[in-house]
C-alpha cells in the first residue's frame, strides 16, 4: 500500500498529464466522428454572449455591404411582386416548396470560421426561437449549412465549408443528383461528387439543392459549375462549384424548417421498425 | 509570491481575450492564424510547480476549444506543450536551467528564441495534425504549421516587447 502511494506521489505530474491528455484526446476524437455532435461547442451562454458582444462592435464595419445585400434582395422581391399578373391575389414572395412563412427564423451570424477543415458558425438564436438540430440555414444568395447544436439562446451550424458535411444537390437543368462536399482547400469553391456520367454537365450550369433530403427544400441556389473532372476508377463526375455566397462574409441568415420533415422522418422510422 | 499568481491570472485572461477578439479574426491568405495565447505557457515561471501549469494549460486550451468549436485540439496541444516544457528548457538553456532565473521577457538571446521557436512548432504541429485528422492532408498540415509558426512567433515577440516592464 505504502509503495502504491509512493508511486502515485512520485508520478503525480505524469498521472495528471495522462489523465487530462486522455480527456482532451477523447474530446478530439469524439468531435471528428461522423454524425455525432461535439460536447464542446460555442452554443452556450458564455461563448455565445462573448461573441454577441464582439459582433455588436464589428457589425458596424460590414454595415454598408449588409445594406447593399438587403437592398438587392428587396429589389428582387419587389420585381416578383410587380410582375405578378393578378395583383389581387399576391403570391408569397419567397414561396419555397414545403416551407410556410412561420417556419423561417431570421437570425444573425455572430461568429464565422473558415480557416480550418471543419468550420462552424455561431448564430444568435437558439431553441427559444424554435431552432432545432438538423435545420437548414440559408441566406438570400444560397445555402450556408445545417444546425448542429442549440442552446436556449444560441446555436452552432455546420458550414458547407466542412469536410464532414454532405448535402444532397442536383443540377438545376437536368435533375441529376450528387452530394455536396468540401475538399478543405478553397473557401470559394465546394465539390459535387458522385454525379453520374450520363448527366450532361457544362461549365456555368447552376447547382441547386435536391429534393432528397428533408433538411433543405428543393431548389435553393448553391453555385455554378466551375470545373469538371472525371474520376477514373468510379466513372463519376467530380464538379468544382463556385459558390454564390461569400462564406467569409456573412450577416443575416434564415433558418428554415421543412414542413414535411416530421412526416418524412416518422415514415422512415416506421419503415425501419417494420423491417 | 502572490504577485506572481496575480500576474499569471491576469496574463491568462488578457492573452485569451486578445486571441479571441483580435487574433482569431486574422486570416492571412485565408488559413494562417497566429496563436499567441500559448505565450501563457511559454512565459509561465520556470520554477513553479508543474501540476498547476498542466491544469491551467488544460483550462486555457479548453476555453479556446469552446470558442472555436474545435473539439479538443487546442486542449491536447496545450497539454503536450506544458508537459514537455521542462525538456525544451533543458534543450535550449542547458542542464542547469533550474538554477538560473530565466526571465523570458528580457532581451531576446538566441537561446530564448530557440526555446520559443521549439515550443511554437510543437504546439502548432500537434494542433494541425489533430485538426485535419487525416493522412491525406499531410502537406497541408506542414504548410499550415510552417506559416502559422512564423506569424505566431512574430506576434509573440511583439507582445513580449509590449508588455516588457520598462526600466533604467
């Protein structure tokens, strides 16, 4: 017994180090494992609060660009409004398929990272505003990411600039599907992989979200085809997509809840049970 | 005695605040980010007890991870740097480092510079390996380590000179 205590006393620093190292390695590995949200995230009142304070100062620097973007969006919506033939039945300007107006939460990016391989955003609305995990996040130009974790007032978002993110997308013209990933290199471009060879792809074609996932409604802009590669082993195309969004400069965003989501999820759960 | 403790607590908070408010928003070429918060571990008094340093480095890394949504990569890198710091001292200043009173925030001699360089390289290399977590990114890891090391050292030296107490 005495020797055990002696051993522990002698190596107390090393034991402490190994203990803490195993905790931190566990956190690291846990954060890298797919489909598991991390324990440590910036969706809590401490980091969220600090980021909100910082953002309230720095947002003045981007006020001009933010105003320009809003003015352009306003003009677009006005043009839709004025060009409708029958003005008595005004269509909802932003009628995304399967989304009701009250399913959209307006939020603001209070922290944005884009310099590592797995990037996350922090938004200033959380479960109090009805935000839940796996909701889609977009802005006026295109998609941004998927909600990862929420706290009462804040939430984190897996950016599309994250090597672990995979989003169903299609070519607008031909309806060929692929999945949207990021190779971790350039913040202006993402990759659309697993596009079948049969698909007619041309440089400049628009890529939109596909209808196969319940996270995003169909037809939200992503970007245009910039470069086309052929994968020799698999006979699939890999497309470099130039994003409409500047992911390094984000302001206001919309969090959308698909109307059909719960229904589809329940259906799929039921199917699994039946099998 | 107590003044050292206070200075260290102050340094801990100040460096974290600097890192989060200013340096986290610096992105040269889109991916180079200086990380001068590890100055806390580098400047920690040489002869003070090790468990305190290890625990405080753990907390330092954990707070950084909270703010950057990065799992445990800063924590691991900080812990490894804190644990191997005595070996780095031995390497840079010779075996008898414990008997000298090394004050890093005096003039920059080659020994001090080599110590800071080694510490930053060890920290950054661990950090970027854990951040990428894939062998295919090895070239990327090396480039990031090299470039970020340069910028971290520059910012560290600037901070050291700024907080140096003026005398004589």
